[in-house]
């Protein structure tokens, strides 16, 4: 069996070979094409970006454009011996080095010594170091002098996913290109083109699911498409994509909405058990759950029908994002997800901060007895008239609890020291019985505020912090 009979995966088969085939990196491609056109190429380039953004691919295309024997303008021909050798990673003039496997100072010394030799066949010699951040500090220092003043016709292309781990002295000697994540719409279009070339009918919503899960990585999206095509022959729809990739189903999130409406607190336990038995990735489910509530929030903003309020959704966002940040460190992810869903269901009875603040504002508007009676603009009373207290009339009498007193009590006089004196009978008849004083409005306001704040502290579970 010849090597051409072996199946070639989609990421390898459809890897861009020209600048025009690169997706989503227009700024970087435009800069490199202009540099080739004007012949103002730098001696070292640093390509930084997330996985699958095209770092190594762009470096190889640039290497082919520099070494191509019959270029088509500024594009490599992809047919000459030099281009084919670079594509197959067996060129003597374009040396690809894995930074993770050749990270020591001895490896770097051998590299700098080999850089002194002239190119074997091409126009220049290129060193492409992938994952360059894996080099040790000593290896970086050994590379520093050669990188700053390389021999003639020698260039360095560095690629990394973690540029912050590279020494600043190395970065300062390179032209740096930060590659962005590829938009989901561009990934979907590229996958649709691949499916059409392979003569496979894949629904657009299925391709959109792949693009959303790839997180801006075209290589990951192509690998998922490869997996999906192997799962089922013939037409592929959205349901097939969800089943093949092990993604949460739409019915799962609708069940959560129904449990929220019914306040079914037994739901989280059976639901998480179902996810666990299905082999669902609980971390990925949390991310999808956040997107589900995001969709509800957009419905609230557009005034569409939804069982959630804006305040409830904002609080749910805080719950999920906090859980996502520490979910991988939880000793039991199953238990953590159950508790999270319980708190989400309990959010229906939660009073919003705006409601509590409005209630405090209403309490603060209660009139004060002292200010109501001793107001400067109030007309004085006549000697024979009594001043009515309109506030006291509206307040029902209440017994005010006497607070504890820590002062010393006065000594009780003995019977020998003081003899009680009885008042005359007429004085006793004229003496009126004093009614219990009603609760002052100021105290009533304070009691209401304290009660409401205690209720708020329990409701917010101690999350209120000082500004």
C-alpha cells in the first residue's frame, strides 16, 4: 500500500499553503505581504496567539515565499522543490525546532553554530522555533546574541502561545505579531467550504455548533468536523452534531427553566445524576449554562417573555462565573453542580437589592416627631389650647422594651429613714391615670430599618461589603 492510500485528516489536508488561504488574520498577512513586496523583511519574527490561530502556518508560508524558486508575485508557487520540502518538513534550509524538546542551553548552542553555515539550496536559512516560551532562561541568553545579529541570510521565526514567558530582551529583538482568535462566522464558512469539497451535506446549524465549541481555533473546528463526518455517513443535522460531540441538549436547559418556575428543589439531584451517567463534561456544561442564561438576559432586554427577571439573571451570572473560576479545583464536581443549581432555583424568592434600597428610602421618609412638633414655621399655640400631634395620633400605642442598663442602682431607703406620706383624698381624685406613651416615630423608623437590614444580611448571605 502506498502512502497516498492513507487517510489524511482535515486539518492537514486543508492547511493553508498561500497567504490568500489564511483565515481571520488580515492585519498580519497584509503587513507580511507588503514587507515582501518592498523587500524590508526583518531578521526575526515572533508570532503569538492562541492555539489554532495560524502561527506556524503563517511562518511556513512566509518561509516558502522567501525560498521559492519561482514565486507567483509575492505568493509561493507551492510546486517547486523548495516549497514541497518545506510543506513536508524535510527542507535543509528551513529547520523546524520544537521548543519543548530542545529547550536546553546545549541545544541552543548547536543551533547557533549551525546558523553560521550558508543555505544548502534556497535563498536563505530559516529557523522556525515552535513553542519558544519553553526554552530555559540560559537557552534564551545563549540565543540572544545570535538573534540580535544573525549571520547573513539567516532568519528566525518564533511561535508561542504564551508570550509573557519570553524574556523581554528576546521580544525586543523581534517583530511581534499578535494573532487573534478566529471569528465563529469565518470558521463556519470555512467548514462549509470543506464539507462542500468533500461532497458531504452538513447543516449550517451543526457547523455553527462546531464553531462555537472550537473557541476561535480553526484547527480544533476542523478536527471536530473530521470526527463528525466519521460518526455518520450521509446528511448531518444539528441533533446528530450534539449527539456525536457529547454536547448538552437543548431539552436539558428547558428542564432547568421548568424547575425554576415550579420551584422543584428535588430536580438538581436527578438532573446532575443524569448528566453524570451520560458522561457529560460538567465543566463544559457550566459554560453552556452561562450562555443559556445570557440568551434569557437578551430576551429581558428586548422585553420578550421569560421566567426570569433582570435582577435574578444578574445574580445568576455572578453565581455561575464564580463557580466556573474554581470548578476544576472542587473535590466533587457533581456535588458542586448540584449546589449551584439549588441556589439558582432559590433565586426566584430572592429580593433584589433595588427593592431593598427602595424600601429603605421609604422608611427614611417617615416623619420625625421632634421635627414635626418643633418646626420654626409652626404657629404658636394659645395658652388655653392644646397642641395636637398629628403623627402621634396615627401611631398605635406600643410597649417599648427597656434596654439593659449597666449603671449602678441608687440605694433603697429603709422604712426607718423615710416614712411614706399619704396625699389628701381630693388630690387622689384629681390625679389622672397616665396612658402608656406611643412608640415615638423616630424609634419606629429605627426598628424598621434594623429589621430590614437584618433581613437583607440573611438574604445576601454576608456578601455585602464595605465600599
